[in-house]
C-alpha cells in the first residue's frame, strides 16, 4: 500500500504555523532573501525615507537618558491586559453554551475588537518608546527614526494581511460546526484563542525590539 505523503513542517513564527495548519496549507520556504522580500513592500518614497533615517546623525541632549523603568513597566502591563482579555473572554471559554452561536458573527466581533485593541496599544507604545530613544544615544535615536519609517511603510500591508484572519477563522468555524455543536465549537474556540494570542505576540515584536535596544 502506498503511504500518504507527509505534510512538510512549516517553519517560522508561531502565528504563521498556526494559520498554515488551520488552512491546511503547505507553505514552502521563500525563494528570496528577507531583504528582497522586504523590498517588495517598500516603494521608492519609503526607500528614500529609510535611507535618510539610516544615514542621519540625530542630535541628542547633552545628558543622554535611558528608557524609564515606568515605560518598560507600562509595556508589560499593556501586554498583560491584552493577554488577559483574550484568555478570559467569555465567548472563547471552553464549554460556553452554544445557544445563539449558530453563525460566526459573535466570533468575528471578538476577533475584530481584539485586533483593534492590539493595534492601538502597540502603536501608542511604539511612539512612546521612540520618544524615549530619541533622548538617548545617537545610535538609539537613529533606531527610533528607522522604526518610525518602517511603521509608516509596513503598517498598511500588515493591516491588509491581518484583516484576512477573521475570514480564515470563519472557514474553520464552519468546518468544526459540522463535527457536532458542542465538541466542534469547543475545539474552534481553542484554535481561535491560540491564533489571536500568537497574533498578539507578532504585533508586539517591534515593541520588544525597541525595549531591547
């Protein structure tokens, strides 16, 4: 008997691996390097802005500062708040009564609300961290300028791609619903929660990077 071909392991961030598994896709390794792929997301105006930021020599105060501890703590609290909202959302809790959940609409609303909350929080924290880095060393000030350019250049593409997550979850919802109302929805809730938690980690990567700097 011929053996079924094994699905190759998808490598990369947890968020990408989860989406590939839920969509039952084989995601091949990219044929081009990261700079080449990134270049497809940047138009010439963004490329010029990025080059100017990399070549800049920002002025910093005579007494350079560091990222204040309260700002670092604020980032931690903000992330924990978003994590708690996802982990304890009543709609995503296992065993939640299925009555009134015959369609995906309530889950779409939760997904969009969590995405908007994460987007707003990350944007605010990145701005505050850049302000702090601008008052530090010239190297950190340059990093702040580069991050500002990258946020402007990449955020629209990021939003466009992440906006597809609800549609993918809806297809998964329909698949699970056919497996039995209670068992199928419980499995779907766990998957949806895992996807949104992984997406939150992905969104926080720029914040983590600025904090590490």
